[in-house]
C-alpha cells in the first residue's frame, strides 16, 4: 500500500509505504525556519480531530527542542469561527502563527485571522498549499501567507538539475494538457504514479507484497524529487525535501525572512 497523506511514521517491518513526508518532518521544517529567523515563540492552532492530535503531539516534541515556546489553541471541526482561539495565541506575543488545520475548513482560521486584523506571518499546513485553497480564501488573504511544501513547488529550490528539469518538464506538459498550472497536489499525485510505474516496470511479481517491499527498499524513485525508502524508513521524503514557501503575486516562492 502507498499513501500520500502525512501521518505517523510506519515501523520498518510494515508493508505501508508513504511517499510524502511525515508530521514530524513538517513540524521540523517550520522549526528550522523559525530558528534561522531567531523566532522563539510560535502560535499554533490545530483541530480537535486525529490529524490535529498528531500535529499537536509532534509540535510539543519538536518546538521545545529548538527552544521555541509554543502557544497552542484547539478548534472543533464544526466551528465556523476561530476568533477566540486566534486572539488567544496572537495575544501572547507570537511573531508567527501556524495553522495546522487542513482541508477546506481551514478557511475558517484564515478568515478569523483577517477579521482580527493580524499582521504576523501565517503558515498554513502542507495540505493547503494548493490553488484550490487559495481560491477559497482569496477574499481574506493575509499580507504574508506561508506554507510547508515540497521543494519542487518552487523548482528553483531544487539543487539537483535533473530533478529541476523533470519538474519543469512536468509543469509544462501539465499546462499544455489542462491549461492550468501545477500545484503541490499535482506533484504528490505524480509521485504516487511514478512509484507505481516503477513497481510495474521493474518487479516481476507486482502482486507480491514482499517483492515490492524489497524493490522499494533498494530503489530510489525518480519523480519531481527523488523518493527514497529503506528498511529503516518507509517514509519516502524527509525534512531535507521540504521548504517554507510564501505566496507572492499569486505564485509560491521561497519564504522571505520574518521581519
């Protein structure tokens, strides 16, 4: 089984393979960005569902290890306003706010941020770095909207020229086919497709789970970025494959410094 959804890192003997980074990777890239910008206090809002529980647990592990004070608030999935939670974390001096709330309902958090007139950079979750989400919040866009993302969302961040060319080629082909530009959701779908294709092309018995597992342990998958599995980790991407990106004039670019 392959899954693109961020989550708990599988055990090495598991037959579950995850092509995208885990929750801890996504939290680590935020911590690294904050540390590089000498930010020592973060406001975080997370849903009360299982995904929010996972993000909260990872945040409470990672941020203190980077000496970053975490101000945390939780929001129910059915909530239509997050003003109380947003005011709570913003009022404690956080220089950056992180919304770990994913999916379309995360627009509630962004709208409440806008209604309160907040100015801190707002980081949205990995799942919300998409054109679909931006269209949903277009009337409430923060002055600085950041997100956790694979590096290929901004091809210039890819240091491997082969990966950069592969991503640019896919972007051009996708636009020629659909008339639309690629976003992170398209890239993650490409990663799954490339992994499946590699299995069917190279494994004599693709229905044999053990044969597939051994192939993935030994074979990097060439996609928009290189997906690597091993006997020690069935998560195909790590913190080094991620970046903090920022929306500028409708395009995602490398995030600037925290002022």
